[in-house]
C-alpha cells in the first residue's frame, strides 16, 4: 500500500474503516489510507463484495466511517451533520452513477443544471451558458430541450457526466459510469469523462469492475476483502 | 419558504404525474364543494326555520306581570292595619293591561339601544269572530297598521283590500279565517270579546302570509277599537320588539328584565324545542364537515405517499446531488399546498355554480300559488373561508407525513438500487 505523493492533496483517507452493525456485525472496510491530488484520475477496482461501493459512499459523504478520518479540501469530513454533508456534496463533489438517474420531468439542459438549482437559482443562471457549451461538447447541442426518455442510453449518460461537472466540483465520483452501456458507447462516455475532467483539472475517482477501463486511469487502487490490496500508478 | 429549486421540482412533478395530480385535485375540490354546499344548505335551512318562527311574531314581548296569590307570611305587615284571614280563592280573571304606557315606550327604546329594530305597543286579547252561524275563536290585535307591519309583514301579503289606513269599524283577517267563515271583502262580521263587548265590523283586508297562526286566527283592528272591545280604556296589553339579531333576543330580554317591572319573554324561550333542533342540525353539519375534511386529508396523504414512493429514486438522486432533507420536505409540502389551493379554487367555483343553480329552482304552493325557493341556500363568506381554509390546512398537514418520508430517503439505497 502506498499514498499519493501530492504536497497538497484534495482528499485524504487515514485508516478509514466501516463496520455494519446489526444481528451480525460485518466489516466492510478496514485500514483504508490514501490521498488524491487535484486533477488525478483514480480507478478503484475489486471483485464483488470487496468494499468498492462502501468506499465510494464514504468518499461521497453519503455515509460516515466507523473509524479513521476523511479530509476533503482541508476540511474534516469524517462525521458531518446530514445537511452539512449535503451542502459539501453540492459544492465540492460531482456524481455519476451506473444508471443515469436523470429526472424525467426535466429537459437535458435542466437536468445538467440540477446541481446548480439545488445550490441556488443564481448559480443556475450563471452556469447555463457553460452547461450549454458542455452539452454541445458531448454532442448534445441539438438535444438540450429533449426529455430523458427522448435520449439514448449513451446520450443520457453524457448528460449525467455534464451534470456531475455543473457545480464546478473539486472531485467527481463515478460509480460504474459505463456499466450499463454497450462497448462503443462505454468507450465514448469514458473518453468524454476523461477529456472533460482533464480539461477542467478535476480529480476523478471511478469505481469499476472493468480492469481494461481501469488501465486508462492515472492510478489504480485494488480492494480485496475491504482492504487495499494494491495502489499502483499507471504508465 | 419556497425556493426556485423546490418550486420548480414540485410543479414539474405535479405536471408529469398528471393522473395522480388530477385525482388529488378532484378529491380536494369535491371535499370543498361538499363542505360549502352542506354548510350553505344547512345554514339556509336554519335561516328558513328561524324566519318561519320569528317573522310572524315579535322577538321580545313585554307584558304586565301576572298577579300571583300571596301567602299571609309572605306579606309585609302594615302597621295599624289588621290582616284579614279567609279562604284562598281563584284569582279573578281580569284583563292585564299597562296604563300610562307612553313613557315606557321611550324607556324601552333607551334600554334596548342599538339592539332594537322595531318597538310597537299592542293591544291583544281573545275574541270570537262570527258570521251568521259560524263562530271561530281568534286573537284580537289592536294595532297601528303602519307600525305593526314592521313586526309581521301583512301589507305586502294582502290578497285583497287594504291593511295600511285601516279605519275604525274595519277589520283585516287572514285568507284561511276568511274561508273558514265564508266571508269576502266588504262583508260584515261580529267580534265578541272575552269581556262580553260586541262590535260589528267590515272586512277591509284579507291577507295570506303563509304563517298558519296569523292567517287562521289573527284579527287586526285599529288600536282604539281593540281597547273598546277589551274594555281597557287607553291602556295597552303589551309591547312587541324586533331586535337586529334574532339570536340576541334572549340577551336583550334578560337585560330588559333587570330594568323593567314587566313580564318579558323572548321567542327563544317560547321555541326552545326548535332551537334545540337547530343546535342538533348545526352539530350534524359540523360533523359532516369534520369527516369530509378528515377523508380529504387521508385521501391527499395516501395519494402523496404513492407519489413519494414513485419518486423514491429521483428523491435519492437529488439528495446525492446535495439537496438537503429540508429541501425535499419543502418540495412535497409545496405539492400538498398547490394541490389543495387548486382543488379549493375549483371546489369553490363548483359549489358557487351548484348553489346558484339550486338557488334558482322554485316551487309553487298548491294552495296559494306563491313561488318560493326549493332549496333554502344561504351562501356566506364564512362558509367560503371555512371550506377553503380547511382545504389548505388539511392539504398542508396531509402532505407532512409523505414529505417527511421523502426527506428520510437514503440516497445510498437508491444508488444501490434497493
């Protein structure tokens, strides 16, 4: 196991662990420590049940660790009140899910602007031209007013990628972003994700079980039984 | 408070789930219609019943006190006067009257103050009205027609002849009494008072008020004629009052009782059973309103719980994107308020239309041929406010539970697809 050599890391995990308590106590993660620097593209791989999704939930401030510490942008994000975590998610994180999860009542442009709307309407108005440009960049310039059901799976996921960048986040968390797409669309979507985040200098943490896709990241962390098995910088 | 984000999501979801939205609005609109309609109908019914009772009588009647027999030990001894002891005998039947009544008129007017609408002196007594072999007991009312008409409207209910300007030797009677006696306008009838005085008078007016007690038994003569028949000189037998607010009659009567040496009765005392019926009717109306509100609330809550369940995934994603629980709560309470507001407006329009239509339906009396309202509708702003206020409050509270459930959606479960 190794840590990133960044002098000012964006995200730092220090001995993070997660135990689910219930009738049977289950340890999902143990002693997870790594750091992510700005602009880095990190892939987390591992077999089913290795703790990938649990780790992503912790990184996304959707869950709290049972032990250890998470620091996001020099802020202790280990145990936040739900509303504080929501505000931080809104301001500093972008999400891409395996399923696009676009809101069916809103157009492509409105869906892309949704995180800005959550943050406040002024922001949505400010960011609208940037979102139009980004949607144009991903080939949806003529489909801004289309509703999700009028778009193909690949197009929907492209809207989801643009949406993840709406609030100009520091870190984009992607959970199997191409898992629901055919290989051609998966490749296109990945390339767009890679290009857009690289251009804007965003850090990306992508959870995937696709090792081929992971090889195209800057760095790969492999999880096994809730622990980091390897942390390798690619190329 | 609604923000552009919460309002836009709330409105878009409502527009997107058109069927469910229309169903919820329909439930609210039907409930508001029912509340306003039932309240207006029952109010109207009560107004009609109260009017039927109070339009034919004075709201407050002031009469001389009845003389009561007094026991020896109840009397204050008068020094130098011996007490006579004898057997207790039935009081002599004497006409009760108020002598020198004019100063009392002003006193009553002052005491009743703003509550007073009409105050008239009256001379009443029992009389037998006869024509040839027919004899019918009636109630003699000696009045000034122009004044008394403000107590019971005779003038506008005249079938023939006149009431205003009734001269000495003339009488105005109801259509039913005229039919029973077999007399017409201009016929002569004989009046025999309980005091044994007789007067032959001419039928100068025949009226039909629709009140059985007035049309079948009242015999109106000028005050002077009544005083002669009853043998009371210039005295009167009482005063009749109409008050501005019928349900304040008992309070006004109670206040007058404190100040005046007379027997004072209100229509509310005389009609306790009617009032008790009205109270029961009000209670039933309130129960109907309460249960309608409750059912509407439950229906709104059930439909919104369904909406929340259908939107589970979207709610989770919004939360993952940073929407706070409070924002989610607002989205669904806003939906509850919007649905209630639109439902209340539609319900009000529907009820106003329904009431206007029902209010236009008339029924014609088989006996008199007079047209009257089939449904006694009394639409008030109070009913409107109650219907709409209840809808909005119910909509808001009914949306709280589904909204609270929505605010608790765990984005992790949504992302995992659970």
